[in-house]
C-alpha cells in the first residue's frame, strides 16, 4: 500500500461568532511526508485557525482533515502524541527555566531529553548557556529557539509552526530557515506559516491564503511561472512622484513600489520602453531606468489579491 | 540645508554594565523618511525610547523637535507622534471614539476634533466603519487608522515601530502611500522595519549592530559602498557580524 500523505485537508471550514464570520472557507490541500509546506498570507487570513484545527485544539464547522492518517476529530489523542506545535504566541512556562521547560515537555510525552537530543542539538547548543534562566527572561530570538526545541522533543512526525519568524530580523530569519531545512532532512513533515513573501522560495510547495480562502497552491517556481503578464521594473530619482505619474498613464494596468523600483504591468503587449521613457521625461522625471523583470512570489500575491 | 528635527550626539544608555545604545550620533531633517534598522536586540527600541522622551539617556546629547531629551520630555511628547505594532488603538472603542479619545489627550478643541475626525474618516474611506468597533477592522485598516491618529495633533516627527509587520503586500504599499503623503507635508518620519524592500523607500537609513550605528547613508550610497545590489545584502553583511545574541 502506498503511504498516505502526512496531511490531508478537505473543505476545512471555520465560522466564528453570531455574525457567522467565515475565518476558514473550504480549504483543501495535501502535504506529503517530509515536505516543507508554507502557508503564506497576511494577519487575519485564517492561518492560525487552520493550525488550531489541525492540531485538534479547535473543532471545524465543516470539512475534514487528517494528520498522519489520523482524523482530527475522532483520533485527536493520537495526533496530540505525534504532532509538534509551535504557536504564534509564546506559550511555554515563563516561570520555569529553559532546562525545566524542556524536561517538562519531554516528560509529558513519556520520553526524555537524552533520547531525542539529536533532533534539537543544533538549536539547543545556542541556548545552553542560558539553561538556568527563566523562559520569561529570554530575548525574542531565544524564546523562539526554545519553543522549537520543546515542539521537537517528543520526535513528532509532523511539525506545525505558526508564524515562527514574525517580527524577527532578516539575519535571524535566515538562520531559522536553515534549522528547518535540517529538520526536513530528518524526514519530519513541516507546515509553516509566514507573512514574509521572501520565505516562500525556501518551501517545497506553498499555498497563498487571503480572507480564509486559498488563492493558489503549487511550488514557488510554478507560481512564478504562471504569472500572466510581462512585468517591468522602472526606476527614477523620486519614487513617490514616479508612482503618482505612472498611475495617470492610460496604458498602465498596475504600478506599485518594489524596493528601489516600481513594478509595472501594461494593458497591451509591448514593447513599452520608448513610450514610457518619453512620457516620464515629459512629466519631469529624471534618471530613468526601465527594464523587463522576473516576477517574484510577492508580485504573484499582489496580482491575486487585486483580482 | 533643511531644518534639523532630530539631533543626537554620542547618545548612550547603559543598564548596569550593559551598553544598550552606544554613542549614537545622527541628524534627521524635516520631511525626511528615515529608516532605523538593526537586528533584534541591537538597541533600536532603547534608542527610540530616548528619542520619544520615555527613557533618560546615561550620557550624550540629543534634541527632538528642538527639545532636550533630559529636561523637556513633556514637550517632546507633545510634539511627536508614535505608533507601535503591538499597541495600536482601543479595540473596544469605535473608530470615531478612538479618534476623539486620542485627539482629546492631545488637547484638541471640540471644533478641531469634529473637523479632524471628518477629514480623517473621509481620507481613509472609513465612512461606513466610523461607528463600528475597532476590533472588527482588518489589521491593515487598524494600522492605517492608528498612523492617522498618531498624526492628529500635527506632530513634527512621527515614530513608527514596525508599522507593517504581518500586513499583506497590497495594504503594506497603501500604508507607505500614507507615509509619503505625510512626508510631503513636511512631517519627519522615523521608521523601523524588518522588510528590506521598505528600507529602499527611505531617504536615508541607519543600521545598528550591537548598540552602535554601523552605517548611515542613503540606500543607494550604502549599496555602492558595500558593492551589493540590495539592502538585504547590506543588512546581512553588517548584522551577521553581531556578537550580541539579543
């Protein structure tokens, strides 16, 4: 028998309150064993509700899902034994030390720190000198590392990481993703959510989510490939005036800031370089550069959001 | 040369033996968008708290909107706006009530409150939400509203502490449109962010590493200096050398 996927999510739905606000709207996707799957979307998109349903902390209002073949409603006990969960909000015991927290979580899952130390070694080494410090007194980055250790100490088969890098600087974010890659090599399935679009390329596959609905599921490469328009990057001495001027041009379909450039798509096929250059000069802009550019995941997400 | 609104010279803050902010020297000008970058734990928050008159420096000099950070902290607070990612507004007050509350705190008259809140609600397109609780608004709207509220009393400088964290890419850009508008009207913007593309939108930026300002220039000049193509690489080159693990 072929092994079943690590996660199967089918029309999963969550509705809150008397207003029946739909937080998660018929969401379906599967995650293969050992896959690093990213759920990309802004705050309020429904990412946390999905995590809480899959970790059996919240009952769905429709649809079904299974984790490692276990149904999230019927088999919640098995899931709680085999899943690791790092919530977006720091949820360890702030008045226990680093070491006490880790021992506590190992004991709750009937194991010892020694038994699975190989899984957390790389991460724990960075924490070791603070092992007698209370968790509440750790810095943000250290808290995040301890939370990951505690989520791993019972050797989960599936790891749920809800926005582990939100508010973390680019260097620490990069280090965190390197840790995830090493875990993936140990055949742990990882579902991770993030609002940072640049992290998408580090996942095997991603789902873009907005207002409770999935907009697209694929590999980052394929999502970028399916971008329908030709995208131009335009630069001028003053980016705010460039944006304003471009929005008045009738040929321009969309224009938005993208780092030091403005990314622009047009209503009709090009070439556009000459016309736009003349137009921008006429409008008094200087130091203009215009070139076709490859879209990124962020461009794809913006395109989907504007639909 | 444009008017200087933030002037700091060797500004330092110690906690015991720990030097959280080490001899910071910088000038920020009227109408400038100044990006204040650094890794977690580099000392950004400590520096911001001194600039906002919330924390008295250990040594060094600074004036904010012309007021001294040791002796005139109340005047500083009246002349700046502040917006953080964590605390935005009162969730259990309506949009209108929040505007009136913060306007009242900053001693706006009833007539000013009326005209200001009408203007702000129209500008943000929140006519239908004016009498709804803030808790029901999407995060992006809350952040736009709280930025506008931070500008209610027409401060000379507004401090924005990671205003766009977790916001979707379209709303993030709309937020920057508001920043540009404010800067065009002469308000100085002092902003922290972990999005390196946003660093490119600033006129100048500084990068803090282990309590010190290690780089300060326009994004273009910094890239030239470090011989790289993106601010991300500039940041990475500087911050990966950090010894202070938060």
